[in-house]
C-alpha cells in the first residue's frame, strides 16, 4: 500500500471537492508550494491513488429521475464474476459491486422514469443468465456523495 500523509489527504480532499482546481489552487488550499504540490499530485496519480478525474452530473437535468440500488441473488450454477460482468454491460447500470449479505451483487441503476427502470430490471437483468432474484431500493434523496 502506498504511503500517504496529511498533505496527500488534503490534496485528495481538495480535488474531490473540485477536480478542475489548478495545481496552484490546490497548493494554496493545502499550504504547500506549487512545485511540491505538483510532485505530490503526480505521485498520487502514478501510484494509482488518484485514478482519474470525472464529471459529476445533475441526473435530473439529464432526464434521469430514478436512481435505485438493485440487489441481485445469483443462481449457484453461475459464477459471480461472470454474472457481474454481464450485468455491468446493461444500459442504465452505472455501478456494480460484489457484496455480502442476502444478495450477491449490488447494482446502481439510473433511469428516466419508473417504466424505464422496470424495463431494465424485467427485460435486461432478469434475462441475464444466472439471475435468480432481485431486490430494489430507490433513492429518495441524496444527502452526500463524494464518489
């Protein structure tokens, strides 16, 4: 595991709050010189701690008003890795996690509306080899999301 210190954590927090900050702005926020901050950011990227920069979107403005977590119970004849990869390829599935508990795989799904969500689950997910059952939980309000 790469060694990170308080400055590295402050740099990561600054970039998580705004990935478009210049190295000069990050350096100012974490109280480091521009060159020291630039070297640290380059090391964090090289070591795979910072894995990329993404655009966060307002799903409502993109017409995606439904966000849900769909737990998938797999058929024991299907390996979880095979099933997880097949589910990852379905449109509307934005995250796939292997989890513990009463489901095997957790999907994060975004959809235009409930009809679209139903189509994704009933037509795409249920028709995927190895899916035994699903359990859906809908996001009512997003309180905090850093990732």
